[in-house]
C-alpha cells in the first residue's frame, strides 16, 4: 500500500512524503502507517477517529485539520491520499 502524505498551509505545499507499506488496509494498520508518516514529516500524530479511517477507506483520501491535533501546529491540513497502483 502506498500513501501520499502532504502538509498544507492554505494552498501551499509545505512537505510531501510517499510512504510505502507491505501491510493491508485495516483500521489498526492505518493508525500505524499514520504514525510512521507523521514521524517522517516530523509532526505530531493527530487523533484519528474511526470516521477518519472510514473516509480514507471509502474515498482514498482523508484530511486532518489543526483541531485534530493535541499540540498546536503551524499548518492548515495534513492530507493522506491512497496511491492506487495501475495494472
């Protein structure tokens, strides 16, 4: 599974990372991948609710905003997109 993580401030891309994981998509694996992506981007991990995973699973995209983080952040969104392999 590949996930493209993006840190945005308004319409400006601050950081971007392409994360690859051998794990299959599940709620617990999604949390692990989210933690690793945040570590790679050097930001705190947001609070991820079941609705975040459902949104990612259904639409291949999820957006975390500053209120999803316990600590104060200096960006407006953390966006995760599921990169689908073309075959």
